[in-house]
């Protein structure tokens, strides 16, 4: 794999010309023209799709309107509740509500089904589509029923990626969907576009997860595609089935790119024909001379079976490399784990070595990445006639949709899998976020799913529980299962793949999916369960700001799962106050208590009472600030909490990572950088300031107070840098940066949150 250190031109989709002093002369000789970068950049597929959806008239400052929206049952209640608070009457574009995350009913309660009924009645009232539990995971349904050539889809799940089908899709926090529901726009600067030039054909036994992990391992740490669009081109695309392309595409989220798009061909057209939507096909290719801001060149024939070790999809090795250097690599992984786990729990991997081989406790093939037809059919081919054995090792398989499940039944693959001792389950995203198949303590799970962050499989550090996940392709997981749990690459076994043809049965959805066809029925009453709560009132930004640092995180990256854990916490997804109790619970259990203490002062201030009587600790802080600036009063300042993290926001698009901080009185985050655009947007949409501070020794520490004078005026005047002070015996000055904000984003912050902005 080669990463170009400069931009590159692509001629006729087949020849790369690196950008250099001689480039234009080379282009002239080969094509008869030598367009400048700015012109050639317009010949990417991504540029043309973005141009078709931009409403600003300025391709440097995009205002995008999407064709369709999609959410699942961790996010759609909060999104619709936010939109309802702003006057929602009808969904202006098709909006699909799937129920694939909280499909299992909570023990002793009705919470999940209450939310599902809320979704069904909202689909009726506002004109949406409702996909009941166990029918399809969100992204498979979108591939089968929503995607279209040249279209754009916005989803409230980070793995909203349908580029392989010619659809530019983006995963964002819920407030960005609220904007679309209210006929507002998605505002971003024109993103850079990185070409991914594929050649060759994957060797037998190599699957899409292997290619995806190889890419992630090369580009995550260096930020090569961060917040950029990945555009897959080159002759190697034709050598991949559409299912294979989809499997690579969905994992581009783990590179931290903004979106993805692929050239399309007859295989993609056949996909749409199989699904009865051939009219949605559009042939997409870059222009004769296209300019890319970066280029990744991949020879697919050189990719080997891969494994992403705990605790990140970028912690990659070839399985061959791991097996050859087993104890050294396991030791290195244990050391890396200390960064995230600290000494809160004992964690080991080397004890998984038995007779010189790595023994695995569990295998999972599931979800939007692993649950595709070809992945499971290939796993069945490998396992046919085998046994997974009666020991610790287990294997669970989740087809991504009921149509896929049914076709695997008809082909006999399900019977072949079940005969081995494997368990085949319904469409459900649980294994991806800790709501299903949680391994035993200190167990090691290999999964063809999307993420392997700490505790994402369901273990709880605060209870002394820890297990870990490695990501692999379904084929090598099946090979390991056939070897009764000993890690095995699929290329190391002899198997004939049957490659059965897929047939889509649309009657399954016709019999079960509620589709309003865009017709809203205002007479429908929404069903509210007792756990569905409105958002609390949120105050506008004060003239001045006092912040207490209530958590300080120095991990290289902080995931959204650490900011607000997934899994069982999702039972409170529709209850903002209830969910907020879990904020940072697996990373900094003291956070909630500290934040609530500070919030007492702000609540008293807003009510016209003395903040010091509600929170005595704030009294000397305010006195010191008044000595520095005598104009400060309770009426002209806001009081809240903040956290510092080096690089927060990798992973899930769930807005709760920000909204829970806001509900607890958070007014800002301070970071060296933000891992993703979507997390920074979540902060802004919840009225929180996304402060940046230069890398180096921090001027403050946990529990310190920070005073930011004139914060409101600074936001109004579009200032990018602000003076801030650590409140102590002296007022130690330092600088915070805000980064670029659109006019609407500034107004959202000034008003306190997106809900307040839309009430204007």
C-alpha cells in the first residue's frame, strides 16, 4: 500500500500522475490539456455529487440538502423530540426509522418497545418509514431500499456509508438530522477528496474486512483521510463483488473520513436490478483528468488476512505476523491497553496462548460489516461438515436483514452453520455496542463487526469486568471456528467457495415494513412511554463564563463510547436526565458528581438566586474574579463545567456524547484537536464551545476554575482566539481557540442549543 505525500492527477481513471513541477507538461502530452488543480478537482465523483446537493451557490462553503435520512432506535426518539420542540409538522424527505439497536426488551420494563411504538406512531404522523425489530440492521436496509446513484443520505449512525452503491452518505449526530427535518442545511467547507486506487484481485480467503483493516492501519494514526472524502477508483474495483465493496466501504468510518464514494459499473447495476430498483443505478466515474488531494494505491493481491487487536481498529497486524510473533505482539497489546484501562482492572492476553497458539473464546459475524450474504455464505462453505467443538469457543452469526437470512436458509447455509454448533440469530446490531454476546471476564472475542473499543463488547470496568475484541474477516473467523478456537487465517485452509447467487425477496418487507409513502397523518397520536422525556430548558450563553474543569483525560484518543457508554445505558436513550447519569462512567466515575455540583450554582443564578448559597465552593472563585474584573456580576456570567481531552470524539455519531455533558451543565470542551467533525458538530449543536488549546503542558488541571471574560462578545464578533485565566492566587492567562464557525453555529452557541435556535 502506498500513500502519496502530495496530491495526484488521475487520467481516464487508470493512470496516476503525482503532482510535481512537471505534472502539467505530462498531462498536456498525454491528454492534450493541462487543467489546473482547481478545475481538475471538479472532475472527481465526490465534487459532482456535492455540487448537485449544494444550495449555497458557493462550492467552498457548502449548504447541503440530503435526499433521504435514516436513524435507529438509540437515536430517533431524541431527534424527533428535538424537532417537535421546534415545530415539526412533516418529514420533508423520506426518513427511515429502524429498530436494530435496542431490539431486546429490557428486563423488568417496557422501555425498548415503548420507544418502538413511539417510532411507529411518528412514522405515521409525520410521513416516515418504520422498520420493526429483527427485520434489518439500519445500513443493510438502506442499501437494499434507500441508496441510489448520485444521491446523498444522512444518518444518525456513524457507519452511514453507501459509497459502493454510488451514494454519498454521512453519519452525523442527531441535531444535523434535525436541521434537515426542519428544511435547514448541512453546512461544511468543501472537503478534500482522497483517491483510493485499487489494482489486482484479492487472494482466495481474503475478505472485505481484511482490505478495510489494512487501509485503517495505514491511515488512522497519521490522519491521512481525516474529515476528507475517500473516492475508490482504479481497475481493481471491477475485480470486487458489490458485497465485497460494501464490506470495505462501511469500515471507512474507522479511518475518520467524512464520507466515501466508489466508481460504479455493471455489477452495481445488477445489485439494483436484484433489489427491484434498477432505475436508481447511475454510472459514476471520475472525469478524463481528475485531481485528488491525496492518493492511496492498493494492490489487492498483496492483502493478507488481517486482525485488529484490542482496543482499536487501527491496531492491525496480519494474522501471519501475529502467529509468528505471538508473545511479543500480545505483550505490546497489553502495554497499549494500560493507556485506556489504567490499573482499574487486571487485563491479559498472553494467557490465551495454548500450546504455542492463540486460543479464542468467541467468534461473531454480524451487523452492517459482517452480516452480508457473501460473508456468511463463505463462512458456511468453510465450516460445512466441521464442528466448533464443545469447549469455551462459541460462534454466533447474525444475517444483516431478513431477506438475507431467508436466502441463506434456501441455500442451506444456515443449516450448515447450525450443524457445526454455531448459533444463527436475527438482524441485530447488539454485538457492535455491547448489547449482545458479551464474553466472559477476560475472554477474547474475534468479530466481523465495526469496532473493538474498550468495553464496547459489554464488559464493565467499574464492576471489575474486562474482555476484549479483535476484528477479523468472516472467512478467518470461520477458519478459526473450524479449528475449534485456535486462531487461523482463511488462506491457510483448503476450501471450495460455492459463491451462490443472491436473490432478494421483497415480499418480506412488503409484509412487515410500515411505509407512509411520504403521506403524513396529523390525526395520529404519538405514543409516549413513561421513559420518554422532553429535553430540559437550556440557557443562552452569558456575557462572561466561569468553568470548572471536572475531568482531565490524557489518552491519545477518547472515544464517544468512553464519553457516554453504549450497551445497557442505551435503555435511557429517550430520557436525557437518566442517560446523563452514565456520562464518562467507565472513564471517570467522579465526573457526574463534580458536574452536578457546579450546575447547582448555574441553576441558582438562572433562577435569580445567589450561586454561592447553592454551591459554596464557587464563592471564593467569584470573589477572585471580581478583584480582577469589577464589572462581573451573577447576572452577566454563566457558570458551568468543562472537560479536557487530548483528542475526543472518535467513533460513534451518537449526539449523547455531547448532550449528556450539556444536560449536566457543561458549557465547553477543551481539546488539542477533535477526532471527528461529527463530535465537534454535536458540541456546537448542544450549545457547547469547542475550544482548542495548543499541545504541550496544560495551564490548568482537574478541579481548577477557568474564567473567560467577554465570551459572548467574542462569539458575536467572530473572534478565533480568546484570553482565558486560571483562577488562583493570581489570574494566570492563557489562550483558547475556537476554530472556524459558521454564522448559524455561532448563533446556536449564543442561544444555548439548536432547540433554542429554532425557537427564534
